[in-house]
C-alpha cells in the first residue's frame, strides 16, 4: 500500500526519488539553528544544550547577547521541493572544537549556505576555509540581526574576500520567506555550477 504525506508532514511522498543534502553553517551564535527551524517542514531535530561556565572558557561570547544554549552535534530539517525532490538540511555547530564532527556532517553534501553576522564578519573565515578545504561550493547569507549595521554588498564582498562567482544575499533567519530566498540563491548557484562543469 502506498504511503501518503501525513497531515503533520512527517512522512515522505512515495514519489520522492532524489534527496539532496545541504549544509547550513557559520560561526558560533550566527542563527543556524534558527534558520533550519524556519525552513523545515517537519519539527527539526535539535541538539542544543545549556551553556555552562566551563563552556565560557572556550566559546567566544564577545558580541553575543542573551545566548544561553548551543548546538553540540547538529540540527536537522527537511524541505520538500517537488513530488520528486527533497532537501535535507544539516546545521553544523560553529565552534572550532567541533571541527571533526563538522567535517563528518559535511560528507555527501552538495553545497553549503554560510550564515554570517555583519557585526562579526571576521569569524566567518574559519568556516569558509573549512569549506574550501573540503572543496565544497557555498553561498553566503548575511543574517540581518536587529541591531546589526547595514553594509553595501560591495563592502561585504571585500570584507569576506569572496570570489566574484560566490553568491551573496541578505536574510533574516527568523523569516521563512527571507530564509527561502537565501536557500534558493545557493541551489541556483549549485545548479549553474554543475551545468557549467558538464559543458
């Protein structure tokens, strides 16, 4: 008997033939968990734990206000694009102490959306460096926090030292439409990049 998408959206349609793994990455406290939750059509899997005094010794809390939890493994969500294609969204922890776990999560991913905080752009270099080490294509989404400055794209590109072909968009990780546009930017970039490689 063929299963159907349940009313709570938990089960995949039987027609789905392609599953694409996408990473949502970025430095500590940039909004990755929020974005996965915003985009996911199912209740997201979260591995957040309460931050302790011991963690304060290794996690840089400069510029971060009111944060009392952190992802210790991954976030996971799902977004069905069509009857045949589904995206699996994996949010990776942002701290350097989770680098090996981060690399394991990246295995098999088609690409990554890098979230960046315009107040702490310098923290994005380690993340982009890891992606380049893994030879994984990525787009960058500037998460517009309420108290963040608004820089022109040219300044952001220069500050992040992005290649001309790297997509750069602004978004609000709390907003579904805005987050969807950021994800579309990545998927469009991956599609065009793969098409060029086949030519």
